[in-house]
């Protein structure tokens, strides 16, 4: 039987280990903790004092109170929370998670555990230099907003296509040269930001994105614009500036935009 004092000692040692360990060591340690009979009690101890703010973000306290700038402890926090028992209520209250490069020091790995949070609706991972996502992204079925701007993705993560409720996706300022043919599977998508990539061609199945209202393709390498974009009847804003379009194509799309505007359809507004 583990006494309260011995558990407190264990907590202190774990905290020190999390701060000083690498990601693989943290994964092994958490896997070992999950096999303990009192794992839920340990989770209660780990997250004692933590709260959720009005926007749905986790506010660290206690065990995690010094996580700012400590990337290994921040990683461990979300791994533990995602791996906590389903009866652990705090796990069900987090709806938003944010990692911003300027707030972090050193290399940061995206925790797999956060995709197991049952109510996560928004994930912002901006400017931290990642080039891939964990393999369990599809588990975040409730995710509606995904911001991966200003990273190093050279390939579009196809696991994103398995997020059925996604309504806003930001992949701006990455290194994407192509999009997958299955992009039309994101049928609920309303905002799609691809600004500042290296796209030269677009996939053929845009006609499936009938809820898309804003599409930013500016600052890419497009030489032509597929006429399939004309089928997006909900589209209100289409940004194409700073591509490699011919003067004829630019004039054609501008003309169509004016005609749609006069017809009060607003499907092809060209942004600057």
C-alpha cells in the first residue's frame, strides 16, 4: 500500500524526471504509470489545482505550475492528460490547446495524448518548426479548428483528411508543393488558408467542398486556376495574389468576380 507521503515523494521524483528527461523517456515513464493500480489517483495528484479558463484552455497549477518554457514538462502534461482514465473529468473539459513558437524554447514534439482528449475543438500549433503530426490525429473526431501555420510541412498530412468535423484549416507559410487528391473529404471546411506555400497545381476534387467560404491561395506558384473552383457556390473570398498566373487568367478571374458581385452571388471575391 502506497502512503500519502510515499506518493508525494513519487510525485516529486516524477516531476524532476519529466523536466530533465527526453521525449522517449517520458513516453516509457507514462506507459509504466498507466500499469499502476492507483493511476487515476496519481492523475488527480498531478493535476491538482489545474483549471479550465473561459475559452477552454487548461491552466496549469501545482505539479505543472512551472511548465512555461519547459517543453518536456509541457509535453508530459498533455501526454498524461490524454492517457488519463475516461473517468478523470478534467480530461473532458479541455476544448482548446495552443503551442506557439515564441513561447517555447528548444525542440518541441506534439503530444499524441492531446488527440485523445474527447472534447478538443481547436488546436493551434504555430511557428514551432514541425514537419509531421502524430499518427493518431484521426482520433480527434471533435476537432473543428486546426492551425498549423508557419511550420515546415513539405507534405500535406493526409491524417487530416480523417477529421470529419473540421471547419477551419490553416496551413499557411509551410513548404507544401502539392495537395492530396482526397482534399474533398473535408466536406464541412469553411476556411482554408494555404498562403505562402509552393503549390503549382491543385487537385481536381474541389467541387466536394461545397461549404467553403474563404480560400487563400496567395503567394504560391500557381500558373493556372482550375475551373472547378467555379463550382464552389458558397465561396465568398478567393485570394490569388502573388502567383504565376498569366495576365489573361488574372483578367478572367477578375471579370468573373465582378460579374458574381453584380449578380449578388459573391462566390469569387479576389483578396489582395
